[in-house]
C-alpha cells in the first residue's frame, strides 16, 4: 500500500451524517444518505439482485497532500456483488466491489481542485483492495432505469391476487414475448378485472418473475416475457 495512505474501517460507517436542513437526509434499507442523489443511488443498489451487501461511508482514507499535510476522505458507498448470482457471467466478467463517490456534475466542476487529491487517494486504496472506484453523477444515476424502479418499488413488497398471478403466468407462457397491454387483453374481457390484474402484473415485474427491459420507459406497450 502507498505510504501516504492510512485506512480506518467501521462496520457501521465511519462518518455519521448530520441533520442538515439544506439537504435531504434519511435512510434506505438502514443505510444513511445525505442528498437526494445518494438516496437515488441507494435505490438502484438495493434493487440490484447481484448485490451482496453495501455500506454507506464505509472507510476513512487518510493521505498526505502535495504540501505533506495529513488529510482524510470518506467515500460515499461500498458495494459488493454476489459471486453465485450467474456463474457463467461471473466467470467471464466478474464484478469487482465498487467504491464510489456521489456528486452533482456542477459540484464536480466547482470543487475540482479540492476533490482531485481525494479521488487520487481513493483510487489508490481501491486498487490495493481489488475494488473499482467511480464518481457517479446525476447523469449515471437519474436515468429511465431509476424512474422505472421508483415506479415499481412499492409493488415489489405489495400483496397481489394469487388467481391473477396464475392466470397471467399461464397466458404469458402461451404467448411468449408480448406487451403489457396485449397480455391483459388476451387474459381478461372485463375492464375491472384488467385493472386488478395490472396491479398483479406490476408486482410480478417488480419481483422479476416477468422480464422486461427496464432501461427504457415502462408503459402499457412495454415488451415483456416469462422468467425462463
């Protein structure tokens, strides 16, 4: 490890986020965030089935600046991934643990000089641990994928109609690739039943029992297919 680096870790996070009336603070799945952008990233991470665990403010990195003064930097998040999620993919392209900083693009530009040595220290630490270090902005976080997850979030933990689930699964298996609208049209003639079944279908999509491309806007015309 580089002599100018010193690392301190804590299972509970090394920097506690203070109450700040100027920024949005709170938790997602027990992990603290101090901005809406961090909150959005935590939603993405929590949704990812390949994630093993993640920790906010996971490590304090102490380093020497260009004048030889000791400084410290705490990245926003560390994410580790499951090695057993998809063996064929993992063997070809295993996902390294991700150490990341969350910043608005405007702040990156304004704070460029102050952030440069911090990010240099973070990259050195990440390399020594076999991690990847990335700076994530609203461009990488606030995508159509995030909007879809925000829409589906409540459905993932909601109750659904078992009889609609069985009917939709049976019809989808028969149709193969289809659309949300087409599946409902084939399955039900009643507008009321279609409405009930749509709730269940969103629940199925949110649980990944029904697949679709979440990187593009989700709609009634979205292409869906069964979980084979």
